[in-house]
C-alpha cells in the first residue's frame, strides 16, 4: 500500500508542477474545502471523477 501511495504522490506532484499559479491556487482551495467537509473515501472518489 505504501508504494502505491508514494506513486500517487509523485503523480500529484507532477500534475501540480504543470499548473500555472492561478490553477494551483484554485486546486489548493478545492482540496482544502474537501478536507474540511468530506471523509477520505469521498475525497478519493471526487478526485477519480475529476480526472
């Protein structure tokens, strides 16, 4: 499980590196809201739906 998590973090960091500042700020804001409002499973499901 740990390897999979590390790979996902690497993918996430690669995606973040490609975004411009405005998109990055919007993404961070969305993630912050999700972390405040949802449990882990619903966050993961939202991320998968938005790919």
